[in-house]
C-alpha cells in the first residue's frame, strides 16, 4: 500500500513557494488574472459529474458534485480524457488505503479552466496533465539529481486533500476526498500548481493521458530506473498497460531478448507486437518460473520487472535475475500491510533490487518531453488503448480491466 511513511512537511503552506503570492494583489493584477480566466465560470463553484467511490468494493456512483474555484497556487482543470489504471482498482478493493469518499483517477489530461492567485506555469486554455507525483522543486527529493518522489506527494499517509489540507469537492453536502493530487474521474478537478504541467497544444489528450501514469511508469522503469543496456536480456512479469510500456522501454533501450511473463495468454500477442521476443505462462510449468527463466537464459536475466503487484511474483522476479549482476525492479503496487521475506544471499551475491514510482521520472520535467517524443513518433500509445468509453461508463471500464479483456480503457468526457 502507499501508506508506509510519514511526511511531516505536508503541513507546510505551499503558497509560500510562490513568489507572486507574496505580492499584494492590486486591482490591475486582479483584472489581468480574471481576463485570462474563463469569464463564465472563473471564481464560481462548478456543478458537474464525477465518479464517487463512497465505499470499498462497491461500484462508482456517477454524482453531481460541486467543484470549488482554485485558491492561491491552485488550478482548476476541465478533464478531457482519463485512463483506468490498476492502482485505481487497488483502492476499490482495499489494497491501497485512501480516505473515503473519494474521486479516484490519476491518468488524465485536460484543459485549464481557471487559475488561483500566484499561478504562473499554466494559464486558462493550456493543455495539461495532472501529476500524481508532484514536483515542488524545493524539497530534498526534488533537489536530488536522480530522485523523483517529491515530499509533497499524497501517496504516503494520504490525506486526500490539496496541499492546504482541505478538499475542493462536495457532494450531497459532504466533502469528497481528492486522490493522489489528481482526481481525474471528474469533469472538473482542482490540483495544486506543483501537481500539474503544461504540454504541447498539439497533443491528442485522449492518448497522451496515458503519459500521466501507465506509459511513463512502465517505460521509465526500463530506461531510467533499471537503465536497461543494449544487447541485454529482460523479463517482464505482468503484461497489462504498465508492463507493456516496460517492454516498449526495454526495446527502446536496445534489449536483445525480452521475455514476457503472464498467466493470461491473451496478452501475449500484443506483448510480442510491442517488442517481447517470447512469452511464457507460469501455469505451463511445474517448477517455479524463476528456475525456468534461469534455464532459458543460461543463469538469469540482466533485468527483471515485477509489474503485477503480488509478493510471490516480486520474489520470483528477484530470483530470476542473474545472481552476480542482475537488477530487479518492483513496479507493481503490493497489497496492504503484507511483508515479503527473501533470503539475504539473493542480494549478497551481487543482485540489485530496486523500485520506483512513476518510472523514476521527475514529473514536471519529464512529461512535456515525453509528450514531445510521442508527437515525433518515438514510441506508440495506440496499441495500449484497447477501449474508449464515455466517462459515465466508468464501471464498465473497470469490469474490462478486472476480467483481463482490456489493456487501457480511456474514458472521454
Ligand atoms: P493490469 O491489471 O492491467 O496488468 C497486470 C497483469 O498481470 C495482467 O495482465 C494479469 O494477467 C497479470 N497477472 C496477474 N497475476 C499474475 C500472476 N500471478 N503471474 C503472472 N501474471 C499475472 O495492471 P496495470 O498494468 O495497470 O498495473 C500493473 C501494476 O502496476 C499494478 O500493481 C499497479 O497498481 C502498478 C502501478 C504502479 C505505479 C508506480 O508508480 N509504480 C503506477 N501505476 C500503477
Ligand atoms: Zn497508475
Ligand atoms: Zn518536491
């Protein structure tokens, strides 16, 4: 589950980060800001539709919600499209803890409707992607050249709010929580400026929404976290939207052999289309799959990735990489409060074991570049999108994921 630590910096007032906030708002400044905002809705509460999760293990309820205007350092976004990721489902089934009731969704793209005081990096009309891992630019993590898990995140000890500790959503008179600073299952959402980034105006939002989570998480796990080397051998456990994106990354990095591992053989054809050189199902073998993989590769793979979110497959993925030089990356989100026990010898002989949120990418820095790379055909997104549904059919989209029939369903508003 996401809730494993405590971030004491969360109570900091984010508006302190914004130099413009310190400037007293003059009448002229006010007029300028209003001018740039959408005049018909700016500063007003917007009533719109959202998918509210009132209780665990229950369907989403499409409700009319009130979305308050953005306060200082906040941005209100009109959502255009959102993907459905397995992490949203982990919340529904209780594996990831977040406060309820909640508006889920973290893989979206939209257009800025209005901005709060002091916001400088986006303006109304901009195409944007909300960031489920913010980039405040000020914390120790943001200042670290490699790290990306900004301390202003709402994944550890989730409060389900924007940075000032309150929510901008209400429904039937009750406050509704935000989800990991995004809440894309709503026609309008409010996020902090540190949790949104402007992208190219030419970007098709119904596709690049996947760059908000699934694609970047998988791709970055290969190219940035594992740093897959040309000519290497990789094993990818789990061939959903994130795992297939890991395969795209392994291929882009020049891997010579990419072995897909999944119990659902219907996933094999697409995995091969995207770069897997072979695919295997653990159910076809009597011995543990790490032994099979070690035999197939003469001692173990160079890089392995767990992109399912199960403890047993995390252990298998670690064991299948070479004992002297293999690297294994955890990408899947593990269930609740369970621990994984492994023998230290597995690491002592030379393996590296790591994990990352959002493919190790610093979100604000990387997303505009990834969108630009998509626009110049450096990688595909279309093969990942198997279904497109109107937003109101969100429950149907989750059924497709749970039954293994979809890779990504994109909901359009
Ligand atoms: P999705 O459910 O689409 O894919 C998982 C795949 O795993 C499916 O194809 C399953 O058939 C397969 N699978 C299930 N059980 C087994 C098993 N025992 N052995 C082999 N294969 C199996 O999920 P997704 O691709 O959307 O997400 C994958 C994981 O990544 C999931 O745990 C999600 O929560 C996590 C994730 C992580 C991050 C991050 O920042 N690290 C961001 N988003 C999602
Ligand atoms: Zn996700
Ligand atoms: Zn930060």
